[in-house]
């Protein structure tokens, strides 16, 4: 089987550099292009330490996709460019694998229509760490039995969005499970709507922490009669996201529409 040709968008960023190295190290993939408006013209090898890589950073995403004839484009850039980049990738005939944050439901539906019109698959995931995906799955299971829950998510101080996409998706999954089970969680008597109680989503409180020294962490706390349960995931380095990114690059080749979240690809 021919190698999957991959373009990395946001290649000069911290996540982008890790993706370049992961793709270059995968036996079934070829790194064929790298895009970043901040470092256009610079050698990829100088930014990533990849020996023997003769690519230079491109400025134009559409041109990079067209010239490289890539099968997949992995995008870890800024939220404001999420939909524009998605459409540019699809327009070039490649399949998007997106880790950029900030997606709204309207954005997702527009991206879904874009895929359907082109007949191409795509993956957008709030979190590519397989452990984080399992944390969300376990939290959804626990919600049927311990419906009172709060989410604490902790990230580095450069993260642009709050709450994180992972926290939002966790809250959605927990709420879905509670509705499916016909369960209504009790409302705490104290504090009321104090801002200190965090963002509220269907009775689930989400608390965001942003501090230097952190990377990406989330704890889902369940409370019940005389007991508590904590489901926690900690990302200790950006390498933890790479197995999920490579999995998405492989799986997207067989998709004919948009998949939201890595969870659907694990089964």
C-alpha cells in the first residue's frame, strides 16, 4: 500500500513541530509539505531537528496542498483560521485532520456540508490524546450512576479558549448520558449563580485554570451519597497527542464524511 502523503499546517508551532516529527517517523506516511505563515522559507529541519528533511516552510496552504498532492492535511493553528483552512484543504482534494480549537456547532455543520459536497472524509477532534478520550468515555459511563458532576480543566497560560474543547465535549457527553437515562442531577443548595461557580452547561459546572507550568489536564469529579469519584487525565508532553494524530491520519482515508472526536475511531 502506498504511503499516506501528509501536509502539516502550523508546522512551526509547538504542536506542529511534534506532528512533523511523528509523521516523518511513521513507516506508512510521508511528510510532503509544511505550512506556517510565520516561518515561510525556513528549512523544516532547522525547526524540528529532522535529519535528511529537505522541505522548506510554505506560506500558502492552498498552494502547498496542490503542489504536494497530499492525501491528508493536519492543522494545528489559530482558532480564527479553523474554517478557512478546513475549506482550503478540502478544495485541494485532501482530507483534513483538525486539532485547532474554537469550533462552534454552526462551524461543524458547515464543515460537514463541505465534506459531503466534496465526497471526502475529515476528522476534527478536541483532544488527540487517547487517554483523554478514554477519560471522557469513562465519565459518560459514570454519569448514569453518579449524575452530580463538575469539571475542572487546567491548561497552560497561552491557551486561547476557555473552557477547553475537551471540557465542553465532556459536559456534552455527560449531559447526553443523563438525558438518555432519564436522570436529573440535584442542584447544590449553596452558592447559587456566583461567578465563582464557573460556567454552567445543563447543570454541569466547568472550571478553567490557566497557569504557566501546566500543559493539558482535566478532572471530572462525581459526588454521591457518602462518596466521590474522580476521573482524571494529565498530558505531560505534547508527544502524548501523536498516536491519536497518526490514528486519525490513517482512519480518515476510509471516511466519506466528517467525524467529530477521536472516540469514534477507537472502536
